[in-house]
């Protein structure tokens, strides 16, 4: 290999090293941005999960109180029907 070829090859390698360095820096920025995005998504999922748990608890309480109200109405209707049956001639 001649000195000229060696110099060209060294310049070529130097350019490739520089390009690799830029690519590594860009990849590092992309990784950091992806990490931030993942953190935001995880936070949103946790918030949605907590909201879902709260809504589920509210629904179960609504279901329980509604069922209790229906049972009371059923007992009142039974009482009224028995009372009306006793009052019939």
C-alpha cells in the first residue's frame, strides 16, 4: 500500500468514525426520548388503572344500594298485597 492509498484509507476511516459517532449520538437521543415516552405511557396506564378501580368501586356500591332498595320495595309490595288481601271482603 502506498502512502497516498494509506492516507486516503485513513481519511475514509476517519469519516466513517465521525459518521458512527453522529449516529451513536442520534441513537442515544432517540433512546432517551423513547424512555421518556415509555415513562409517560406507564404513568397514563397507571392513572387509567386507578380510575378504573375507583369507577368499579363506585359501580359496586351503586349495585349494592340499588339491590337493597329493590329488596325493600319488594318487601313493601308483599306487605301491601297481604294487607289488601286481609281487607278484602
